[in-house]
């Protein structure tokens, strides 16, 4: 566990600029956890006493943009990245049921629909979900603030503890159950006793969460380089049945074991920087063993033709694996094309050079390499199928080709 937290320089500057403007500002959320655990934060969240308009005034309209209608945040441009800055909020006094709003499904009476009242830094900490998520860090003065009084100890002990009454907090917002299990899965944390009881007893509340929010959470999980651990935690605590029922129903199958092995391999490639993070690639990796189990696609597969039925079957299996989530069509199509590519690597009718320059070769090759690492361990595979050319070289090559093709047309 690190005690000196090293924050990226541009983030330090953003916090300082807010403080110089007369506001309180802290780094909050997942970045603090990652810094304390010595992991590279995937992004930073900043919270401040400044209102969205005041934040925009500090950074100027060119660098800062207010987003969201109900829950207003500010996006501040920082080089290539966008940093999200939120104003301190507090827990709503009531459960926030919006007057006049009728909902079709009965929902738990404590569910919160409004969470948008500004507050102090301390109030903001108490409205957060878990003690380890409520630590505030001021990098300018190197000050780590633990308003709940348990966050630092829980970080050291690796404990996920709901702030307040766990059951009530999960009723207010069932997505917190998923978030709790993500912490357990990705950091190998354990639950405090009351939080664990509530997680085990109330997993079904997630069925009340908005489908669009859940699909977004699923995309975030697939992008997480510890997602194999997260899915295992979902299963261990009886939550996977609500979140990915197909995977739960097949948990004891060889296909599921193989899917998790491939996913773990993909995650280690991402963490080592050997291949880029991609949601569609993660989807393809999870679906591949189920596709093979059903239609025999793959190295020794029987179906080599890209006929309509094979494509439709792959599409259906991907949908089955990820239902009830309505994954973005583009991601599902990309996962399908990665899988459809796999038999080509073993098809004697396909020339190697053609495949090397095919669109989608990079992702498809990565999935091939993952299978090779987990299953075949065949060195020749790596030399036969080299890393894809960098995009810049590929483009200049295709530009040359295009200009060669165009010349005769110009003469006409
Ligand atoms: P990640 O590393 O996945 O981004 P995170 O904890 O930073 O993890 P975010 O979704 O970025 O997750 O949320 C930032 C912070 O906002 C959390 O750490 C937590 O303090 C608070 N938060 C997010 N969602 C909720 C929620 N549903 N209820 C209460 N607090 C929440
Ligand atoms: Mg975050």
C-alpha cells in the first residue's frame, strides 16, 4: 500500500487552478484507490466546491464544457483527455421520487431518482457508496481526507464497506451492488459482514435498475483489465444470474472455463501493454468458446464457410451470452467479425498476405494469439501471423494503392 500518492501533473494543475480560484478541490473516487494500491489510475475524477458555472469561469469556455441536464458536470479538456469535474453534492432529504412521474414497474420504496443537490465536501463524502470510494485527496497540500473515518483502514485491510445501512443504500440504488462486487473482483477485497449479507440477499434489486445504465456498466466491466475476477465475484456472490444469466447457466461448462482463461490472458496482455483494450475483443473472447461448442468454428472446426447461417448463429450466440444487455450494435458486429475471421487463419484457400492486410486483422490476430497462449502453445503461430502494421504505415500503403488505381481513370 502506497502512502505517497503520485498524481499525474496535469491533474495536479487542474486542482491547483481551482484552489487558486478560491475553491476547495480534491481528487476523488477510483483514482485514489488505484494510487494507494500502486496501480495506474485509468482516469481521474475531481470534486470541488465550485458550481459548474464557476468551474467554467476558472478554465474558460474553450477548455471547459458543462454537460448533463439533471446532473450537471463539467468536462475540462486536458491534452487528449477529458477530465470530469463535479460539484460537491449531498444526499437528497427524501427519496427523491419525482412528483408526477409515474413508473410502470413497482420499484423499491427507497429507490433514489434525484441526487443533484449541491453540498459540502463532507456531505459529498457521506453520499458516496463505499468507505474506500469516499477518500478525498488534495495533491497540492498532500492531504488525504477520510470523512467516514473508515476509508483508510478499509483500504489497508482490503474491505468493501457500505457507507450507512448497506441494505438501504442498495435499495436506494441497486447499481451499488454491482459496484461493490466490482471492487471485490478487481482488487481481491472482501466484504464487511453487513455489506456481504446485503449483497447476497438483494442481488435481484438490480432488475429494477435502468437497462441503459446497466448496459453502460457492462461495457465498463468489459473494458476493465480485471474483468475475469469481476465475473467470478459476480458468480461467487450469486449475482451473475441477474447480470449475465447465460454465463451463470453455463458456469460449470468447459466453454465457460475456457472463456475465463481467454479473458484472463487478454487482461494480462492489456496490463502489459501488449495489446490495446477493446470492448468488442473482450466480447469476442467470451463468446468464442460458446460459438465453438455450438458450431465448431476454430482451428479444427467443421464450419469453414462464411455462409449466412454461420454468421446468423454467431450473431445469436453473442446476443445470448450478453443478454439482457443491449450492447451497442457496433460492438456486437465487431465481435462477430472477429469470430468470423478465425477460421480464415486455417483456411488453405486464403492467402496469408491477403489476410495480413485485411481490415480487422489486428483484433482477429490478437484473439488467435490468446487461443494459442491458452491452448495450443504453437510458436510457429506467432511467426506466421505477425503483429499488424501500425495504422500510419497501413494508410500510406493503402493510399499508394489507391493512387495507383486512380491513375488510369484520370487519363480517360
Ligand atoms: P472506476 O475506477 O471504475 O472509475 P470509480 O469508483 O471511480 O471506479 P466512478 O463511476 O468513476 O467509479 O465513480 C466515481 C465515484 O463516485 C465513486 O468512487 C463513488 O465515490 C461515487 N459513486 C459512483 N457511483 C455511485 C453510486 N451509485 N452511489 C454512490 N456513489 C457513487
Ligand atoms: Mg472513476
